[in-house]
C-alpha cells in the first residue's frame, strides 16, 4: 500500500480514538466507547494497515464484498460486523462468515440467521436496528415492536442478543440528533432490564458521533474519517 495512504490511516485512527475517549469522559455514563471501523469500499490492504495500528473490529455493508474480505484476511483475529440491509437470500453467507449482525429488523431474518448458523460456531451476536425517527427511507424496527423482536431473538439458540443500533434520518440538526439518540439510550436501558445479555448501543457516525456519545452510545461506526474517500 502507498506509504502516504497508510500513514494517513494510522494518523486518523489515533486522532479518532483520542476524540472518542475525550468525549466519553465528558458524559455522565463514563463508559468506554468501542470504535467500529466501517471498511466498505475500502481494500483489504487498507484494513490490514488499520489492523496493524491496533484496530480489531471492522464492519461491512455489502455481503459479497464483505465475505471476500473476511476470507482474504482470515489469518487476522478480526471481529467482523455486518451492518447493511440484509435480504433473505443473503443470510446464509452472513451467518457463516460474520461475528456480528447489527441490522436485524424483522423476525424472518433472525430466524434464517439462527437456522443457518453452524452449531460449531459461537452464537452470532446481533443488534436490532431501530428506526428511531420513523424515517420511511430507513430500515429498522419500530419502537413499538422492539420488545417482541427482542423476545424472539433471545430464544434463538444460535443468536445472542447484544443490543440495538440506529441510523438517523438525514439532514437533522444537532438538537434533533441528540433527542433521537437519547430516545435510543432509554430503549437500550429498558431492554437491558429484560435481557441481561444486552450490552451494546451502536449509534453515531462521523457527522453525529459527538451527539451519540453524549447521549450514551458505547459503539460508534466510523468509515471515511479513518480510511479517506471510498474507492
């Protein structure tokens, strides 16, 4: 990989980690916040650079592209997250190759992932994607349907319910972002009371990371700010 590109990835990773830690220290929650590097449309070589700089969790949005990278980098102890919309005909590949799925929004997808996850593998960690803004352009379960879906997932032997995720409606201001993220934190805390395995609140990207962490996110998903423009 071109040395300058590699240097930029390492530098960006370091800066983002510092920013995340500083933001987390200023919240009332004082939780550590995990950085999930979104590597869609970036090369395996770029992922390897980030890995060598200490990053261990990576996320992909597209099944075929993600599986190819998982296979190419299988010698590395990477934890792979799938965060994109998931169609029924792609669940088998995701169940076989990924460690986490953050985009479960309906029972049918959860059932297929459970049935297609090998018993030889650890349970697949899953997050329920919540459409917190009721945005017709976004995937996600409605707030009113979260408990039913969480109950179903918790009974799947090859799935492990770990929490919830959201992607906010586009073009919202900071107050709207904070309000939506605060609602997510409340849902997360309610879910924790019902399901002891819940420990992950995944929300916030490059443009709204500060508001997400302030509201209590303990995982943020950052892509271009680490890797630069997508290839």
